[in-house]
């Protein structure tokens, strides 16, 4: 398993749910954190927890439905003069569940694609060249297993587009020391998943962070976090590495 101690990790959607858990898990591995949320007030308590674990921490506000806001955040992160070597594009938005799906409004697609596809893509494009130039980087994009549900068409289509972007870009990264992969957390009881989901948010760990610790050859793949539920991070990473 890679030793990422001292590396800087950007976590989007870090204020709650799986993003918050992932940030704490990365701090537990000795990483420093850059946290994105819509309002930095939402990450104040998390900052305190991470600093108590010995991490350096910065928080930035950005609305992922507002692309200029995301680009401004990236400029502000650059101003820190730190090397972001790991990106966990965790943030996501399920805008609505349309039982009358023939009346799905166009806004479901525009908002969903901004948040779930375009913003994470812009983040990837921003950091990838720098990772390649340094010869190391890991990007883990959060996807969804939703299929054949027109009730959630905007969300599932946006995640499918993110899958395509990730796999296509990963095909260009061989031999660079950089890899991009996808993780499906499963249906969890988060604000997005709702109270009736079968899985606790904690069950998505260590799966949602494991690809960040894998060998470079693990690239352009999709992993299902629930397959690693109950394993240690070390065991999850060994399982992934051994199967590739």
C-alpha cells in the first residue's frame, strides 16, 4: 500500500456524509486536507477534527453548479503553493426523483451535469497536468450504480458521463505515475441517499479511498465500495492490487 503521509488531498463535498468520513480517513493516514463545501462554515468542526489528527487543513467554498465559482476555487488552491497529489471528487447532487418522468424538466440535466460531470471534470483537468509533471497523482471520482431508472435520469446520465470522461482520460495516463479511477459507494443513508438506504455511510469506507493507495497499474476502473466493507484499508488495497 502506498504511503501517502504528507500528501495534499482535495476532497469535494467534505462537510458531511461520505466526504467527511473520507477526509478523516485520509488524515488518519497522515495526509493534509483541502476541503470543498458550499460554505466554509460547514467545515469548521471538521477542520478541528482533522487538525487534532495532525493534518494541515484549508477550506474553500464553491458551488459546483456555478462553474466560475469552481474555477475561482482552483485559483485559490493554487495560491496555497502546495502540490495536490490526490483528488477525491466525492461531491454529488441528486436533484429530484421524478415519478412522472415524462415531465422531467431540462433543469434536471443542466444542474446535474454541472455538479456531477462538468465541475469534477474541470477539477481533473486542472490538476492532472501538474500531477503528470511531478510523476505522481491519484484521482478518485465518485460514480453511481443507478441503472434503468428514468425517475433519476438527470443524475444517472451525469454520472454515466463522468464514467466516460474518467475512463477516456485514464487511457492517456499509462506510464505517467498518475491514475484515475471510479468508485460507487453504494446506496447509503446520506442526505443524497435518503433515510431508507440499506447501507450506513461508514460502510463505504475503506472502498471510497482505497484506489488512492493503489499501484499505478490500477487505472480507468470502477470499484464498488460495498465489496470492501468491513475490510481494513490495507486489505482493501491489497485486494485491488492483486486483482490487477
